C-alpha cells in the first residue's frame, strides 16, 4: 500500500501548537463564534487574499452557503461527481437546487 499521508507524523510536528489552540478554545468556554472564530476568519481571509471570510460548522454548510451566495437554488441544476460523499449532495439539496 502506498501511504498518502502520515497524519501522526504531521500532528507530532505541530503538536504543541495544536494542543495549545485546542486548550485555549476549551478554556475560553466559547465553542461557537467568539474571539477564536473572529481571529481565524481574519487570518484566513488575509492568507487567501480576500476581504471577508466566514467560518462555518461543516463542508455541507459551506457548500450550501456558497450556492446561495451565488444565487443558485430552486430550479438550478448542480452537477457533482458520483464518487462524492453524501454531505456534498446534502449541501446542494439544502440550497434548493
């Protein structure tokens, strides 16, 4: 078998940073929205070179909101791969497409 990713090695490489971030969130008591999400949105928007960024709960939410933001919905056809996972399809269905 060809190993595509070694997640353990990747985690160990940045373990202290990940553990510190998780601990910070847990200790803040703000698991939804709050300063951590605001900081993520600000840093990520800067990283990808856009003015705004919105953190969402899941990829399904991201797909739904992306479609709705582009006025894709009822009556529109959205084509996806037949090899995709159900959450992709759920995002499309949620948009009304």
